DNA sequence: TGCGGAAACTATACGGTGTGAAGTTTTCAT
DNA sequence: ATGAAAACTTCACACCGTATAGTTTCCGCA
């Protein structure tokens, strides 16, 4: 029993990874129970039986922790909508849109705090860094949307006959991700993707933020009808 | 020059009103420059050459101040969209929707912090009280939307022929405000109003929160095209 | 004209937050 | 076994909202 370096990763790093994961887990729990503002280093440390400053060994700053959370949450969202997409990939464009939309909404309603973290004002004064997993997840979501637009495009292109959109209208970074996946996509189809996105995000964010509760008592029905309307406007001869 | 009680309101109350207004003005400036979280009593007091606690003579708590700001801002938004509505009240439903939508978006882009204050997570842990000017302004906005739906209804009702909506689907408080103004409005038309609302809020909130900047470089164009698409889906034979 | 009371404001204090610097303990590699 | 590095604690500071008590200023009325 000379030394203990039996494993590859090393015991130290494993403990470190576990602690890192526990910090994020506790932070997510706090966020789920008390909103994004409940993510305080001291509360996390209290929950873990540590000192607040100990967390600085794992995250340089509180914003870094929030960034890590956003990365995780955003990736989870991307996984959810990708799963929704995959479950309907063999079906027509209308079913794909429906599957994607419901996956998006279901995830958002199941993780409202996460939704706020991604799409709202997560933590006052917080600004997302440039790199990281969050932009990557965002691009996965965008690519999913582009896939919906790509599938629906043959049915809807006549509506965009006089569209004024051109490639320079869109973010180069977005196009760099989307165009390789869907080379035949015209600029107007990207606009269609953004249109679908605007629809879904609009309704879901209204619902998540509670601005719909004061208006309708059946957000479910509203969402389904609105979705049916969107699909019908894209693929006219579509059975609801 | 016996005594100074020459005016009706009284000097004391006038000074009080001025100080109250200055507090709100400074708070709005802080919010505009540093986000909603920059609204701190100490910062306001610092800016005004006072002590933070002096503000407690004007607002019982920080949330009360935020509530007052929300009331003001929400009223300003309602004024803006009402003005947009009034400027096109003599025109057809398509023009009305366009005018209302552009008024809404223009106001939101001119007052992004105000938009966040109203529709986002204004201040962590903040919960709006029941009464006050904000719900009233919200109902003005809703009534404006109902007016759009009412004007467009004859053109679009065939789309809602098999609609499943009924009055119990909607918030009674909302209906109590809307139905007296538009007695002939069927339930599905309220759904149409919410549909327009979902569109506009969705796109504008994406834009205000910067989630559109990473996708399109011409949010203006996207909004106009999306609006044209919405109008076209409501009033088919409509010149863009 | 003077006075009493109310209103406006300050001073002090408490518990909360993020974060920096310094010191201590634990663990690993040699 | 020992030295270095990592993990963690302690103390400190500035900031936040807010409660309490004390002080100053002003208005209305006798």
C-alpha cells in the first residue's frame, strides 16, 4: 500500500467535481423555492455546512456560478426540445412544430425559474459572458427552429414571395450554425423560424411570468388553439 | 404680509409633492442607467443629498416606491398605446392594429427598463399589490386589445368557427372590464385579442431583453414583416 | 406673537449580501 | 518525511433595506 493513486481522475478531482455539482444542485433548489434572487453564496454555504467564501474556490464569483447554472439549465432546455423534435422527426411538419412547441412549453412550465434564468433578468446586473455552453445550447434551439422552418418551407414559401429578407439581416454566427445544417434554406425561411419562435416564446413567457393568469383561466387551451392557428397559417390544409 | 397661507394646497404639501416627484425621477434615472436593481434607497438619497431613511417619509418601503414607479410607467405605456389607437381610430382594423403595435413597440424600445419593470422580474422578491394604478393601466391595455379584436372580428370570425372558447375560460375581472366596452364580442374574439397580444408581447420582449440581437440584425424589419403576417392572417385581402 | 404639535430629517444600529486578504488545516506527490 | 498546493475558515470591508430614537424645521392657532 505505497500510494493511493489508483484511479485516473484522482480522488482530489473527484471530490472537487462532487462539491461543484452539489453547489449547483443546492443553488438550483434555492432558485426553485425562492426565485433567482435566492441564489446567495451564504445561503448555499449554509445549506452545505460550509463558509460562503469556500465557494470561491469553485466559482470565481457569484456571476460565474449563475453562468454555470444558466449553462446547465439551457442545455436541459435544448435537450428537452431536441427530444420533442426527435419524437416527431418521422412525421409531417405540422406534427413536428406541435411536438417541438409542446416540448418547449412543458419544459418551461416545469422549470419556470429556469426559464426566467435564461430568458428574463436572471440576476440584477448580470451579463452573460461570450463563450460557454449557453450560446451553444441557444444555437441548438435555433437549429431546431430552423429544422421546423425547413420542414414547413415548401408549404409556406408562397407567403414569403415578396419578402425583403436577405442574409445580411441575420446574425452571422447564427447563420454559420444553421446554414450548414440546412443548406437550401432561403433567408425568408429563417424569418419564418423567427416567426415561430416569436409565437412560442411570447405565449410561454406570458404564461411563465403570470401575465396570462389575469386574463385567461385556461392557458392550456389558449396555447393549443394558438398553436393550431400558427400551424394552420403555415400549412393551410392541416387537420387539427 | 401677515401669514403665508395664500395658496390652496399649502406650501408644505407642495414641497412634499415636489420631493416625492424628485425621488421617483431619480429612481427612474437610476433604473435607466443601471437596471432595476440600481433602485436603491441609499443611491437615491445620495443623489438628492439626503439620508436614505428620509425616503421612508415618502414611501413606506422600497417596494412601495417600486410600486409607484410601476404605476407611473404602466400608465405611460397605456397612454402611449391609447394615443396610437386614437391616431388610427378612423381607419380600418388593419391600420389600427399596426398603429397600436408600433406604439407598443416604440414605447418599449424607448423605455426598455420600464418594460422590464412591468413585464419582467422587476425587483427580486417584489410582489405587486392588488389595487393601484397599475392594474388600471393593464386593463386599459387590455381594452385597447379588445378594441382591435372587435374591429377585426368581422373579418376573422370564420377562422374561429370551431373555436372551443367560452366565457368561463377567461378571467372574470378581465371580462368585467372588456364586455361593457364591447358587448357584442364573442369569447373567441377575446382569444383573438390574446393572440394579438401574444404576438406583440413575444416579439417585443425578445427584442427588449436582447434575445433577438443574437439572431437578427434587423429587428425592425422582422417586426414589420411579422406584423404584416399577423394582419394578413386576420384580414386576408390586406395591402401591406 | 408665541407656542404646541406635526412633519421632515438625521443618527445609530442590526442583519443581510458579495467579496477580498490572511491564516490554518488537509491532502497529495516526491 | 517533507514541502507544496489545494481546501477551508476567519476577519474585514462596503453596500443593501429597515427599525428605532432623537433632532430640527415649519405650520396653524390662541
